């Protein structure tokens, strides 16, 4: 789970950079923003699952 979270965060940062580049040349970022939103939601789900797993250990 922690590995998946790290990968999602990495993808998120990469996509943010891509969006900035696309915006700087006046490109359409609609699809990229949708992907970013989906990543945010997935990160939230994984974080919640990690929190549950940690609480079970305590």
C-alpha cells in the first residue's frame, strides 16, 4: 500500500508539471486536469486504507 501511495504521488507531481507545460504553450489541459482529479481521489482512498490498516495494528 505504501508503495502504491508513493507511485500515485509521483504520478501526481509529474502530471502537475505536464499541466504547467501545456498551459505555458496555451494548450488544452482539460483531460490532464481530469486525470489529476482522479489521482487525487485515488490517493485519498489509499491513504484511508493505510490509516485503517495502521489502526488495526494498534
